C-alpha cells in the first residue's frame, strides 16, 4: 500500500467517524414522529450541552449546525 493510499484510507476513516458521531448525536431529533416544536426544543437542548466529540474532546455545536445535519439526513 502506498503512502497516498494510506492517507486516503485515514481520511476516509476520519470522515466516517465524524459522520457516525453526527448521526448518533442528531438521531433523536431527526425522528419524524416529533412535532416541529418538540424537535426545536430537543435541538436547543443539544446546542446548549457540551458533548464528547468524535475524537474524545469536549465540543459544542450551534443550533444552526445541528439543524443543517438533521436536514441533510437521507430519508
């Protein structure tokens, strides 16, 4: 395996870790059974909370970022 291939694999792994973290964080708020009001309250709560990020460091995300990630979910 070349160094370029190893770098490419590592970047793919990092992207996958980030995507899985975002999915796990926003999945409850993406539930189609929630009303708009319920979803908004849940997203505000997520935005107000510090989380352990995909690489173990404490992180906070804005409501705008969380809303964007939820809208980007397929299906």
